[in-house]
């Protein structure tokens, strides 16, 4: 039951992250909440391209956790699925680290505790 809750939380968290990245792609003035808070307002094109890639990646990760819940069919074998789950722990750990060491107070306030919760949930799912 705990793993189902953790998977559901991760679906929600990665979908929210994907939508945030999509907003950046379309020019939402949220630059101080991303990429170390280096730019306020609308991001320049290279960062918007990076956000488009991030959008696709976080959407795919959300789909992976939907498969964990049985909402969509799993595309991976059980062994490969377990490897991906552990890889996503690494991904979540890097995200948590980067969002908690940033000098941007706004970015840290928005993503700091969220990414730590995502890391804990990813660990629960993998175990």
C-alpha cells in the first residue's frame, strides 16, 4: 500500500514538474524558479529548449510510475523495471541535491522539499 501511495505521489509530482517545464517552454516568466534562478522572467531560447527536453523526460517518468500502479501496461520486464526504478532514485537524488544547494531562494523554496519528498517516494517504490 505504501508503494502505491508513493507511486501515485510521483505521478502527480512528475506531472506537475512537466507542466512547469511546459510553461517555461511557452515563455512563462518563471526563470527565477529554474536553472539556479540565474534569469528572472522569460527564459532565453537555449533554456526553453532544455525545458522542452525536461518536459518530455518528466512526462515519461510519470508514465513509468503510472505503469507501477497498473494504470497503463508496463513496457519493461520485471528485471529491467527494477533497474529503472533504481536509476530513478539516482535521478531524484541529483534533482534533490541541485535544488537544495542552489543560491536561488525562490527555486529552493519551490523545489527543495518537493524533490526530497520525490527522492523518498522513489526509494519506497524501488524497495
